[in-house]
C-alpha cells in the first residue's frame, strides 16, 4: 500500500524539510497528482528558490517574516511568532513564476502548490485581510484561517487554509470525504501538515512531547487505514476516504495546514459526512464556542 504518512525527516530534499507532490519533488508518491507542499527552515539571511513551473503556489510563513521575490516585484510578508499566534501575511504567486524566499532573521515557511493551467495575478493577502472562522462548538471548536478558499482568493485549482485546535478538542469532525465528483461533493486530494505545542498554562515537564492524532479510513473499495500520531513537521496525505477526526491531545494545541485540489471542473470544497457520525453537527446548536478561541498574537 502507498505510504500516506510522512513523519518529520522522511520527505526531505536538499534545503527542504518537506518536498511532496511539487513539480520539482524527487520523492514520488504513487497515485498522487493534484497537490504539493514544500517546507523550509531558513537561517538568518538564507533563501530558497523555486523555478517557474505550471503550478500555482501560495507562500505561508509558519514562524518568522519573509521577503518573497517574483516576476512582478518584491513582497514583504509580516509573519508571526508561531502558527499559534494568529494569521500571517501570505502570498499567492500564480503559475509559471519563479519564486525566491528569504528571511533576515530566519524562520520556517511553507509553500502550498497545485498543477494549474489558468493564470491569475500575484496577490498579497495580509493577516488583517484573512477571513477567520470559528467552526464547530464545545469540544469540537476550532479556528480556521481561510486565506486560500474560493471566497477569499481567485485561483485556478487549489483550496488552502489552516486550522488551529485547542488542547483536548477534535477537528476535521465529523468524519467526511470529498473523493467523488457528484451532486454535493467534489473530488479533492488533501494534504495535512501538522504542528503541535504545549498549551499555555499546562504544567508540562521540560522533556514533554506534544502530540496529536489523525484518522483516515476507507469510504469504498479503495483501501486506506491511517491512525497516526503526529507532531510538528509531520504530514498526512488523504487521497480519498473518510478523514477525521484530527485530535488535539489534552495539554497540547494542534495546528494543520490543508492543501486541497482535484480534477473536477469546479473549484469548491463540497463534502459528504460519514452517515454514522454526521448527526454530531446538530449537537453544536446551542453550545458555546470554546472560550480559548480565537488564538491571536
């Protein structure tokens, strides 16, 4: 069976901590065609470059601030201390565009990608412009930064967002799928890139090990069965099937960057809930959102 889980250090490529599914990736994933992800950790003054390619990209600072140079100029991305400190500026670069990313003080940066044909202009989406959604309720509360969704960004193929889940909560829940082109559903591959931290106020030991969990399972005859313990820098690929929950273990906050794209005509996130668990959504009515949200600077 194809490997769908990549712990930190198993998808490296030169300067890249992670290089999966992109036009220049050297690590091939059987059956993977529509999305890609690169992550780099830069020392102060260092840079990484991506050649022009028929793929659209969005640059997402994970920690630190960055300068991104593309064909039409230079863009400063005011970053953040960490992914748990609110939204960051991000940059959509369009297709067939060489990209250079540098950082004066160093930091960690992600680039979401998808093979694409239609050209759209470079666009800076600032932290203040980023739509912030509080989704779910009670212990299913989570925070979503929708900077790369169809309502927020004009693009060809991909849908990109990030989700932050407080310690002890469940997100990507109820389990759902988007693996068919039919009424009410679109076929989309999905990448989960994870980060974890000790939740503020926790009485953690110095050698603690912040963890979360991710679940993917079969929705039809295609085999997939993932129950993964995840930490900062780990990646889970979802080619098809029910996925969820993504669980933040008690004491540890959980972040993930989602990259989705597929072969369908419509760029839209249309899902079907697992019929065994979809009723959970109804229970959110009348419940309060977790008071720890929103995460901010």
